[in-house]
C-alpha cells in the first residue's frame, strides 16, 4: 500500500511577479504600438538625415541651422512627392484593379475551367477599398505624422541624446559600449535607407520607361509596384512582373513576351550594376531572414509593420552581433 504523501508547491514572489509582468508588459507595448512606431520612424529619419547634418556642420554651419536646413528640405521633398505622385497613382491603380479580372480572363482564357473570374471580380472592390482606406487613414492621422516628424527633428537637434539617457542608468564603460552599438545600428540604417530608396527609384523609373516604350497600359502603378517590391529579396521582382506580363498577353503575344523580356533585363541590370554600385556601402542582409522579418512585420503591424521590419531587423541583428562578438565597438565607431 502507498501512503498518502502531501506534495508542497513552493512558488516564490519573484516567479509570480515575473509571470505577471511579462504578459502585462507585452499588452502595454501592444497598447502603445502607435507611439513605438512613431519613435521608430523618427529614429529612422534621424539616421537617414544625420549624414547631411554632419556634412554641413563640418563646413562650419551651426548645428541647429544645419538640422533645420536638412529637415526642411526633406519635408518639402516629401510634400512634393505626395502632391505630384500620389493622385495619379491612386487613379491608375483604381482603374487597374477594376479591369484586372478581365485582363486575366483575356490573357488566360482556359482559367475559367478552374476558377470563376466573377469571384475574383467580387474581391477587387474590397481590396481596393482596403488599400485606399490605409492610405487615407495614414495621411488623415495628422497627429501621428506631426509626432513622428517632431521625434525625428528632436533626435537630430539633441546631440548625444542616447549618451545622456544611458548615463543615468549605467556606468561609463557600459554607456560607451551601448552607445557604440546604437551608433553602428544607426549607420547601417542610414546606408540601407538611402541605398534601398535609390534602388527602388531606379528600378521603378526604368520599369516605367520600358513599359511605356512597349505600350503596356497602367505603366505608372506597375512601375510603382516594381519599385516597392524591391524591398522583398528575390520574390519581389518576380511578383511585380506578373501583372505587367498578364496585361501584355491580354493585348498580344508580342506585348506579353516584351514585358517578360523587359523585367528580365531590368532584373539583370539591377543585379549586375545597380545593386553593386548603389548598395556597396549598405549592409548585406540574408534574403531568407529578410523575408521572415517582412512576414512577421506584416503579421504584427500590418503595412506599417512591413515598412519597419527591415530597420528593426537591422537594429536587432547589430545587437546580437555585438553580443556574440564582443569586440571593442567604441574603437570601431571612432575609426
């Protein structure tokens, strides 16, 4: 016979506090995710614009004047792009979404045996409304935009901001190490931002010119799509070519094969010339990890999460690299 044994379970207050604080912290971060997104975008703006500020200050222009000049130029360029490019893109994209089911039906007539094109037509208005709803919500959220620009401006104006904050909580050696890691991540973000922006612009412009030369309709939204999907390695260029090729085949075989050839030429030109020249100073990212980061960003934060996925991944990768390879980061930054 077995004697009854009393089993005592001892749970420390530390364990209770830990299991209580972790979910509460996650919930709190999710609750203030808009603020976190705003801070992250502000930090990215600061990382991207700081080289321009350093360039002016090295020419004996006062720091505040340099910051205001660079930031004002950036804001003016941002407004001009929105005013000049967004309206025609919205109009042509709406037209493309409305005619896309009929284009697919003309290009792939045998698809009716496996898929009802009318079902696709029913989905198009919802997709269009979701995209335009996101654009409207993004630009109608004036407080979010103003706050984000304010954070970016404040980060630029306040020199050695992170050093001042870290000194309140860490000793001098730890502060220097953390500051060096943050500065390294900042430089990687700046290189990636301008490199990727230039790459997207060049690919989009080449695609727009090529599509107009071979007579493919909706060249503007297709070119914008090609530029935006450059952020997705390997898969992005392939996905961006599919609508243009379908539109080409809906007109004629010659147009379809011409569109296919155009995207192949642009892709080869990008891989052999544009990427090595433009991205030579940018960071190298593993395509698989980049794709995983984009998917996770989309799941967590939607379209905004996708936009911020790569910068966050760069920051985390820099921290992990410094933890695994504890070299003298401070000396590297000075060099």
